[in-house]
C-alpha cells in the first residue's frame, strides 16, 4: 500500500530494484580467470596445489587473501532510490 502520489506496489518495486542492483554489482566483481600462479603475487609464498585446483586463476595465498578481505569496507546501505519521506517512515 503506497501513500501520497505513489502508485500501489511502488515500495516493493524500489526494494526489488535495490536488491537487483546489488546482485548486478556483485556479479560484475572481477573473478579470478586464467592460469593460477604457483606463488603468491604479494608475498611470493607457494600457493598449495589444492587451492590452485579449487579456485581457477588464483593469484594470492590464503593469508594474503584473508588480509585483503578483512580490509573490505562495507557500503552504507542507504536506499537512494526512495524519497526522503519513504526513508523516514
């Protein structure tokens, strides 16, 4: 039930659009491709054979990948599609 000038279902459409945008952003992230390296690109430690077989195109050892993942910054999560009024309710 939308109020004011919005048509019925507008809120659900905004939510679905936000979810679809985030899914597209995640799918667009660069995935490892090509030949896996035998040694880490950052610390030059050997990458285990099991890791190279499990993740095609891997370039980092587990320790360097964990360090990079822990440095990831979360997005604010604000729905910029909605109006101020819809965010305040």
